[in-house]
């Protein structure tokens, strides 16, 4: 019934500008969060099966499918998202300063490719406001991550202090912290993935007590640059790697005229490449990998898990598939585990390495 309702609403939502539709759905989510409607959704969409559960950093993830950063930038609806059947929710990116982001339009649908292009520019309410909200409101029923980025006006030379300011205000209220140095929409941000700058930022946050601490990498790094970044992960004893962010590259398969829009591409066109990068990173590190990029069904989620991802995340699929996407993926994963003779998701992690 929920899927049918979304199918009926989808043409109307897609007739609106993408950011307008996103704002409307967020307002609806906030309106029903913590109400009997949310409880009813949880009953219909949550798939609770011990075979799907995994433990990372001392926390139980009830399913391996989570919400990627960017969908709930200001931590308004993490409990509602958990009710949709997601096993963890990552909010943000949050910056030290409140930011309006780039000029609109800055979010574009590519329906034929089931993709999005965004150049949002870390629009968010800022660390003070998000930290206060996280402190005041109940935690979701699943692990909560917070993604932190650099303020646009902060010089690159002051990046470590900027990230520290944000972490000090939001980190204590989340279960894990992800350092975003890979968004293509903040000038110069990706240069922070070089070894010296990455060591400074991550070392500062480690010194501030960030634990678990993860870093999110770009799919556009060369293999050598990725190895350099992963060497820092090893040297500083980080707890995980998120692979990957959006890409500025456009594959030949993306034919929509809006492919020329500047920004980061996400969704189906990046799925295969993201899975390959999950495998590449998983071969280099001994810490959990969170796989992101083009996940929209059980087959894609399972491919990333077999490639080495302990859990996966999605965002674009919520737009195109609707609120039942986590349930559908989790049910499909159980079928794939049965097919291949695995007793749990944990047993499937990295079997293709």
C-alpha cells in the first residue's frame, strides 16, 4: 500500500523542482515523526531478522542498509528514517558556520538514468544549531552518524580548527563521526585529501576524542592518492572508511541533457564504479568499509557487501524508489543469503576479495 501511494504521488513530486519536492517531503516527515503514523510505518517497513544484524564499533546495526549524509542535513528526521527500516542514519554534512549553500537551482534529477546531480554547497544550519537539536531530541533506534565538512569561508590552512569546532558541538551526540573531505561542491575541499592536510584534520579530531572516526573519500582520486589517504587511516588508527562521495565525471551512459550541470553525480550511473572502489579500499585496510554509490536494490547492496562493505548507504534511491526501498532491499538480501548458503550478512562481507 505504501509503495502504491508513493507511485501515485511521484508524478506530482517530480513535477516540482527537486529541492522544492525534497523540502516538502521533509516537512511531511517532520510532521509525522514520533506519532502513531511513524509507529505504523515501522511495523510495515522494518525487517528485523538476526541474519541482517551486524556489530560495528560496539554497536548493533539491525540491518546493513543506511541513509547516506545529505538527505537529512540538519538532523530533523533521523527517527522517522529509522522507522522506514534503515539500519543506521548519517546526518549532515554539518559545518562550523551556518551556510546557505550555492545559488539555486543546485539539485537536478536525471530520471532516465535514475541519477541526481547536486551542487548544494554544504547548506546547513551550522554546528551550534545542529548540536543543540541533537542534544535536545531523542536518539533514533539505530546508530546515528554525523558527517562534518569545512565551512566555505574558512581558509584551507585553518581547516583542522574548523572541523574541530564542528566536532566539539555535534560529535558527542552521535554514535560515529565521518570527516567529509571529498564533496566536489566546496572550493578546494578535495585538496584536503592530500596526506599532510588529512593528517592534520584527522589527527586533530582524534586528539579531541573522536571515536569512532571515519573518513569519506572521493571516487575521483587516483589509486595512488587513495593509497596515500588510506595510509593515513592506518597510521592514525581510524575506525573506518566511507566509499564513496559523488563524482564530477560523467559516463557515456548518462545521456540526459542535464548531465552538463556542474556538481556531483549520484545514483545508478556510479554504482559499478563505487563497488569497484569498495573492493579496492577493502583490500587496503583492516577497518570496516561503508559502501555508498548507486545502491537501489538488494543485488547492488549485496555486491558491495561481497566486495568488502560491512554496511551500505543510499540517498538517490529514496527519491526514485520511495519509502519502501530499505524494506525491499533487506528482504532481498535475506533471499540472496539463503541462495548462497550464508547464515548472516557478516558471513558475506568480503567474500569476493
